[in-house]
C-alpha cells in the first residue's frame, strides 16, 4: 500500500493521540483503501458502543449508590423522629 494517506494515517496513529487520529480519519477516511475503511468504521463503532456501555454502567452504579444513601438517610430520619417522640413522651410523663 503506497497510498500517501495510508502512510500519513500510520504516522498519526503512531502518535497515540486519539483526537488527532479521529480528526485525520474524518478528513481522509475515503482516501484509504476500502478494506481498511471498513475495519476502521467497525472499530470506531465498537469503541463507541463500548464507551456508551461504560457510561451506562457508571450511571447505574451512581444511581444505586444514590438510592443506598437515600435509604440510609430515610432510616436515620425515622430513628431521629422516633427518638424525638420517645423524648416527648418521657417529658410528658415526667412533667
């Protein structure tokens, strides 16, 4: 493959800079060999799906943690209210 765009792509890819690689692909994808285009598009799609899955898992984890904290706060509130009622009852019986 003596395609200048292919050689440029390899150079950009070698930098390890994802943003630069994506920018290059946006500008030059159609200049690359068709079989490579298909592989790149599939890899980008796969990466996107993976990132979305990670984001969904992180959101689900945060929601679970939030629900756990809420349940603990509700239990603490209930204990506090019960303690207040017990104190009020003691005061009313002692007075």
